[in-house]
C-alpha cells in the first residue's frame, strides 16, 4: 500500500474492481472529490498504475480481505464475472467473502455493482448478482445496489459479439437495449459512497436512449448481421465455449431481443444531476 494512513474521523472508502471497466473511472472521480479512499488490487504493479492509495488483496483470500477492510467505512463491491465452476459463479463466493469481512470490520455501507433486473430464474452473472443481493440485504449492513443495463464499453471489449470481419453479429433481432456508459455508473457510485447514509435502495441505471443493435452498428461504422439463435449457437461453440454456457448466453440474447433491457430510467440524472451520456457522446469521449 502507498504511504498514507487513515486519520481519525475520516470515512475511508475501499474500491474493489478498481482496475476494471467501472473502477478505472471511479478511482479518478473519487480522487477529484478529495474523499479518502483506497483501491483494492491483486497486483501491486496495477495499483501503482492507478496513481492512488491501494492495498493488495484477493477476493479469493478471506484473510487478505479482512486486512484490506480494516478501518474502512464504505465498500464499493464490484468484481468481474468468470466462467462458472460446477454451475456456480465464483463471484458469489468471492463477494460473500467480502460481505462477511465487511461486517466483521464494522463497515457501515456496501455499494454493490449488480446487474439489470437480477432475479432467481436468470442465468449467467445476472443470477449470481441476485444471490449476492439477497445475502447483502439479509446482512446488518446498509446497502445500495447499482443495477446497470449493458455497458457501452462492451462494444470495445468484444462482448458485443463481432465477427472476424468486424461485423456486429448476434441474435439481437430488433430488440432495443438502453446501454449505459460505465463512466456514468462510476459517477452514481461516487455520489452514494461520499453522500450521507440513507435508506438502503436499489438503483436501476440506464443510458438516455434504447438503441437497436443495427443502429449501434451504424454508429460504430460496421455492418450488422442479425443471426438466428441456432446460427449464433454454432458461432459461439466454434469459439470453444461449452454447450451449457452457450445456452446461458442465448438466454441473455433472447432477453435483449424481447426488449427486456430497453427500459430507460431517470435514475442516473436523479442521482448525479446530469443526463447520462448518449452512445454518440460515449464514442466521442473514447474516440
Ligand atoms: N458488461 C456489462 O455489460 C455488465 C452489465 C451489468 C453488470 N455488469 C457487472 O459488472 C461487473 C464488472 O464486470 P466487468 O466485465 O466490467 O469486469 P471488470 O470490472 O472490467 O473487471 C473485473 C474487476 O474485478 C477484479 N477482480 C477479479 N477477480 C478478483 C479477485 N479474485 N479479487 C479481487 N479482484 C478481482 C479485477 O481485478 P484484476 O485487475 O486483478 O483482474 C477487475 O478489476 C460484473 O459483476 C458484471 O456482472 C456487467
């Protein structure tokens, strides 16, 4: 960890997932507020790159989490999805460890990055988030759940589903998704981590408009190919993904195609006092 120590009376914030899609924006925005915080990283070299105080710990190592949470008042709980092991997302075990350690350390509030409409009959990390939310709600901790739709960043990380020739391809149909810029999710997290403690609440976060993937492809300047679920399954299996996982991914695509992620909320504006970025503004900021 870099040199600074927690001063008495300061409300220290610990940021997990600090090197990730939301985390990178979050550490920058938190630094601007002057609020005392530190980033949790697995690799000290990555912590040094962040340019803020950091602590080296791992969600898979309970003792390291106990040490990292010492003196912490608020925890930003965020970690990436990984392939499930024996049907269980590692995220459930990892974030359970963090919640248990937070309780033991006397943390007062956990702000959790969750997912859009977490529910028990969902698949992939959406179901994992539902499980973790239940646990957090049942704990003695105050909580805030950030429930974002898909991140605009997915179209840069490849999660949006591109072919080798660069076309945006998937069984999207004409379904619309109110994608959000991770930058705006981070801005919401800052408000909750630095504001006064209130009622525990869930925040459904979206961008300002719901776009069809054909429109997104046009904005990205690439061709769009709407695949049938069968064709999409073939493509995903050809990429080496196991059959059961392909089935879970198709569940997510079907949800998007059926407009399950098309609702636009005013929550970002209500929380941070400005409109969330449009897709065009996102592209301009990352061009
Ligand atoms: N992508 C979307 O559209 C979307 C939409 C809604 C919700 N979400 C949720 O957003 C969250 C973030 O997803 P993402 O794909 O954007 O990932 P990410 O934030 O880019 O990366 C994951 C972060 O978790 C950290 N991490 C992973 N395993 C860890 C461990 N064992 N101990 C400590 N830190 C660990 C990583 O640190 P290292 O640098 O050490 O790897 C990294 O900072 C996920 O929970 C996802 O379900 C995603």
